[in-house]
């Protein structure tokens, strides 16, 4: 499985941002899961998104284990604080940490 289609969709939609800047027709989201998606990966994803348009809203979503993925750890507050910094370093400007109620 690849993320090729997602990358192409982001590229295509980013070209249409000027047509309707508000509400944005494109937002990127990343599920921050310990051991899988850390600040380093968020930085690389953010660099790609910023290369398309630094104003694309970027949502970092806290993870909490449930159902089939109950064996993974939840996103820690420390990890949730490190990831927005990685996104800002990549020059993204509209960053939000979602699901903060799951942080413990």
C-alpha cells in the first residue's frame, strides 16, 4: 500500500486554494501515534504540506488506543507538545492539536 494517491490529491487541491480560501477546501491531518508518527515524521509531512502552501490548515490528532489497536500507547502530552514545533519549523502557520482531551 502506498500514499501516492493522497500526495497527488493534496497537490491537486492545493492548486485550487485561491478559488475559495475560506472555508479552506483543503486541510491536512496526522494521527500522532507513539512509535509510529513522532515529531520527526510530523516535520517531514509538514515540509511537504508547506511546499504546497504554508497556509494549509494542519491538524495533529492525539491517539488513544481502542478496539483493534488497543496494544499501542496513547499520545503523551510531551509528544503532543513537540509535534506542533516540528510543523512550525517546516513553516506551516495554521497548526492545531486536536483530541486534546485524550492526552494524559
